């Protein structure tokens, strides 16, 4: 089965840049979406695979990818960005693969 | 505005089944797939499967094959997820989420339904 690997935690000071990685075999050729989840709330889509941000998501969030790693970057981090972040990939409908989520990364703003 | 409203919390005994509903509003229910995702306390997101509300076609994650059933009632724009043979490991918050038609991202989520399995 396809596995997406995220670091459990990332810490950054306010105003700095946070990078959250999502590792997967040939992930660079797949559509990777990113979600933010704050405690007690449902996840929120923050980045489409093509880099588009849904309405209301600040332009401090952007995504990039290489062959085996996708990265969510948050610039000028704010205290309000503290949350869990998940990457997601669609694998298609064969062999019940469907959607896969990374294990999540807790972003702590020090 | 798009809204997904889920049914209330449930407490079930081991071996029982649970059926969670997800009522959609603010868009054409049959135009977007509905997915179900669960999250145990302190754990990550786990995708369970999808359903096309127009056709009723479904696709389930291998882990839940044979134990999950996703259905819908288009007349009331409501999707359902039924999970059977519950065990303590099924205690989690269950979310419904709408799939974007363009890239399979989950662009709208329900608030979640807590299902507790306890004897």
C-alpha cells in the first residue's frame, strides 16, 4: 500500500518560515492536497494540488514538490497557524486504493 | 453556502452497527462525491471510502471492505455511512467530506460525529 510520511512535529517562531514535508514514492507525479486541522475542528483544505488556495486562505501558504517529497511552506508564520497539517493523495479506484492521508504534522508556533 | 450537517454522537456496544448521516445543502447534492474519513482520538485521518450520490456507486478502502456501506437519499440530499461489527478500535470521530470534481480534494467537511464503542 502507498504510504505518505510526515514528520510528527515542526516548531517555528512567529514571523519565521515553516516547512512541512510529505514523503511518498513518486509523489512528484501525483496530486497532493494539504489540510489544516485545529483542535476540536474538522480539517480545512488550505492548498489544492495545483497550488491554488481556497477562498479565505492567506497567500502565506504555498506548496511545492520534487520526485519523492511534497512540501507545504508557510511564510511569516502566525500564532493562529498552529495546527495539525495533513497531506493527501488520490491513488485512483483500482484495488480499493482511493485516498491516502499522511500521518499529520503538528505545527507549533513558539 | 455549502454545508454538510452530520447526525449526533452515538454510543454503541461491541458487535453492533452504527449509521451516520450527512445532510448536504447549498449545492447540487448529486454533482459531487461524498467521502467518509475517520479520526481516532489523538490520531490522524483515515479515509474509509467514497460514494457518488448520482449513481450510488461506491468505493471502499480495503480495510473496511465487507464492514462499511455507503448509501444516499437524493430526495433529502443526505448521505449515510453504516459500519458494522463495531469494536473498540472503531471509536472515533467520523467526518463526511465533499470531493471537488476537478482534483479530488475535499473542499467541504462536515463537523464530525463521535462514535463511541463501549461495553
